[in-house]
């Protein structure tokens, strides 16, 4: 199912995409079973928003074997975590703002996990009960500031540095999905989630032992090799198999 969040006639709705229409949800997107109204909206007249507004985005750094090899870095024993704030979130079609204080801006294509219900100390056996679905995320990074600072917070947290979308896809297996990025139509990254060092289940369990995950929170699962630079005016696409394309322009 393709779950989405849209703005239509100055109102915000959750729904599911069915052909060219959006069928509106009657109950919460986080409910155990979805209930729908009889109301539909034309998809081509609705503005796609980020599919959720998380309280936080928890990101896994250096989580692809090919990316570690590319950087000549050792495979980590535990996931390396950092946070992006909710104020960094934008949706499909929104603009990424290139800050005046930044001299190098990079794209990072990622599979993102959306949490369904409050999760703390989750067991590996029950982990998928806590996942609503999956979406695309671009972990936009001020690479010059990341290299300058001891911590990554500033480099990862500017407004618009977390494009998310276009949809949340439910009921798919995240273990072997292609992850790609394109800049101005040219392929830049191409890998598979099967190359992850820590898989989706391991990440959810590990993170939930550190902090409580809330409904709508996002886990960004890391980026494969091929990260690179963005310029003002560039169009960047993150594509994850079975989910779709997240497209944004840099201004």
C-alpha cells in the first residue's frame, strides 16, 4: 500500500494512493488496521508533503560495506548513530536550500524506516511489528562542515537537509532493495540494501535500546558508495526499489 500525506485546498490529509486518486484515511496512519472514508481526492491536484512529521530522524552512518571500502574505513562493530531534527524535513518536490556558509553540499541516498508505534528495547523477533513501512530519504550533508566539526550535528541539520518521500510503502521486504541516486539525470549511486552492515531489524533493535522511538520517527539506514557534490540548480533523485523516486532541486 502507498500511504501518503498531502495538502489539498489548504487542508492536510493522510490517505492511500489508488490509481489516480487518493483515498482518505478515517483513522490514524498508525492504527493496527487502516479504515478509509468514501472520500477521494485527485492525486494530480494534491500537493505531496513529507509522508510523516517525525519527532526525530535517527541515522546510521557508515552502514554499507561498499561505502566503508570506498572510504578505506574499518567495518564498525556497532552502528554509528547521529540525529537530524524534524525541522530539516521537506517533501518530494520541495527545494533543498544551499546555505551561504557551506562550500560543499553532498547527496546521500538512503532507505528510510518509518516507526509505527512506541518502541523501546525491541526484540529481534518482534521488530517488524513496530515498522509502519519504508520510504526514501536524502541525507543532505554539508561535507565541509562535517570534516571541520568533531560532531556531525551542524553538517546534517540545516533546514531542508532531510528530503523524505514520496510515499510510505507497507508490506515489502527491505533486505534486498536497490538504492540509487541521480543528479541531473546522471546515475551517481547504485547498490542494494543487501550490502548493509547492519540490517533494518538490527538497527531498530539497537536504536530502541538507546532511545524510545515514537510513531512517525524515521530511521535512515545509511548510504552506499558514490556520494558526491551538489551545486545550486541541480536536480537530485533518490530511488529505492518498490518505493519510488524522491526528487528535489537545489537552490
